[in-house]
C-alpha cells in the first residue's frame, strides 16, 4: 500500500461500523471506531495527538477495533491528528461515486 494514504482512505477500504461516531487510528495501525460524541473525540485527538487514544480513553468508549495487520493496511499520514466522522465518510463515498 502507498505510504501516503490518508485516514479517510483506510476507512473507505474497510467500511463504516454502524453506530460509530468517529474513527481514529492508533500508533500500531489499528482503526478504532468510537461510540462517544464526535466533539469529544475531536477534542481528545487535538490534546493527545501522536498518542494512543485507547490508552487515554479506555475500552469503554470503543464501538469496534479493527486490526489492520490482516488487511495489510499501514499507518495513515494523518493518523496522529486525523478523526473521521460519519459525515466525512459519506462525503468521501459520494465523491467517489460521482
């Protein structure tokens, strides 16, 4: 996979997890789909950029964690500050369809 892939591209490859509010990527490459309000994920990512949000938040707020090793996905170039919302995902889907 291209080393210059963005987080939205990785999420597009795996799809959206129902009832998630946001997706971030961990330093180990795992994609974390969150079930807390989007504004909280955005705030926490801005405070804890380049760190594991799973360690900061704990597992109680996770909807689903996707191991990317089996999918051969790499770290996104914007993993350390990227947060993808459901709206970001839908907009990317629409742009690819047109």
